[in-house]
C-alpha cells in the first residue's frame, strides 16, 4: 500500500490522532517553526536532523503562558498517585521555576516573555548578559522538555515510530543535513525530506491549524479554578515580543563606525548615511515575523522609507536584488570593527548552512543568502511587499 502524501500525515496527526495532552500539536508547530527559520535546508534535498534541544526552545516559548504560578492553564488530565495530583505536563515544575526566575530578575509578566528569552539565549553576546541562576534554570527546563518531546515523536501517526524515527545522536546519522549549530553529541529528530518540503509549502496552513487545534484542545481541558475559551488561548499562543527587541548595543557599534568616518548606504534607496545623519537600524525581516537582532538582519536605513513604506512589509523581489550589493557593503563595514565582526560571524553561523565565516567573498555570499531567505520567508508566509 503506498504511503500517504506528507501533507496528509501532518493533517492526520493534528485532526485525528488521539491526544491526552497538547504535546503532538506542540511537536508539529515547533517543526514548522524550525522549517520556516531554515528554508535553505530544503535545497540540499536530504533528510534534516533537528536537535531536540532546539525544539525544546520553542516548547518553552509556547508553554510559557500555561505555567503561571498563580493561574496555571492545564494541558491534559491530572492523574492522582497516592492521593497526590500529578502534573499534567512532565516539565511543568521546571518551566514554572524558569518563569519565576526570569520575572524576578527582569520584571514584568507577558505571554511573549518565553519567546523573548529563547531569542536572547540564542545569541552568544546576549547570553553573556544573563545570570548564572537564570541559565541553570533554563538548562533544567530545556533538558526536561527535550526528554518529554520523545513521547509525541514516538506516537505521532497510526502507530509507534510510524511518522518519525527514534531520535539519534547527530554523529551516528549519515546522509542527512543538520540544522546549523548542531553538535555531534546532540540527539536529533530526523525530518524526512518530503515532510520538510510539505511543512515549507504548507507552513501558513500548518501554523494556523496548530493554533486552532491547540485552542480547541485547551478549551476542553478541565481547569481547576476557571475556564478558558479558545479566544483566550489563541491570544496566548500568538503573542510575540515585538516591542521588546532592544538595539542599544548594535546601534552603538554602528555609531562608532560612523564617528570613525565610515558611511553606509540604505539597502532600499541607496541613500548615503553619515555621522549625524538620522537613520533607523532596520530589521530586514520585520520584527513581527523574526524578532531577532542578528547582525545579518540589521542594516542602517533611510528612516523615511522604513517608517512610511516598509513598516511590517518586506521588499519586492526587484528591491531585494537592488539591495544585495548595498547589504554586502554594509556587512563589509561590520567586519571592520572587532566586536561587530564577531557578532556578525556568530549570527551567520547560527542561521545559514554551509556559509563560510572567513574569506574575501563572505559579505557577498551572506548578502545573497540573506536576500534569498527574506524572499522565501515572505513567500511562505504570504507577507505584504513594498517597493521603495
């Protein structure tokens, strides 16, 4: 009997698999998010190895709102053992402890704090600013979540290991491509190449269906003190840290270059930006889509274009072509300042597969890869475009 199309496998898991918890939904949503972040891996036409720890990061962000110390939102039944209620989620204590530590040290309490934290932890220069207590709490939660992820991987589909194989350490895998930054000792989920492409082609639909099914599932779970409607859960699952992405360090580095006499070209208009000129440090991919301060995604830009035309849109394909040499020039300038060069190289290694970190053509290759990534994500997410 022929295997069903990969898209049908995704749909069947979301709509028809039995679910005692929201784990299977979280698994598919996290794979979908990884695919969206690394669309160039499809070009290899190979199965893709995804570290369980990377999936665990997304789970930390998704479940953050559900582990409020005073207002927990349960994600499944709570069995009783020896008269004591057990946790609905295996990692609830560890994630709750991480949330408490983060809020004690950083204040506030919003649904998007989990995404803000994992984005900060992703970049070495940001990670250095976090306390050892917070990092230890994060490691404990991340490790427990990664262990828990093995369960929905095993039972996704009609039987055990039917859709996904048992996670394996990267060094034991052959004929696969791994997500950038994967170490040989990390346990990985292998996503078949046809399934990877299906996630890519159906990414908007997968994301929407995951959030829809998750909202319906949580609404059906018996909560202790109050009930939550699907609208409440939808708001929590779609929260993003749009207004919390600080660019202080990055802008200071750009200002140093400007004070030393360097100048930049706006990637969208070609306008020269010199010392004392007004400029925006623009996220090439809008913060609403990609709330990361990775240096390849940041460029000094004409504030009039950024505020009046670009906003949350991405450039047209023609605008991206025109921007490519200007971005290459911007990246060359970044590499003239030691701290900025280190940040740029680290950020490139985290995001792009098979790109060199040294050599005369690095800036040009990164500019080509960055504009291609922007165009692909814009296409897969059906983002609005603009032309300067």
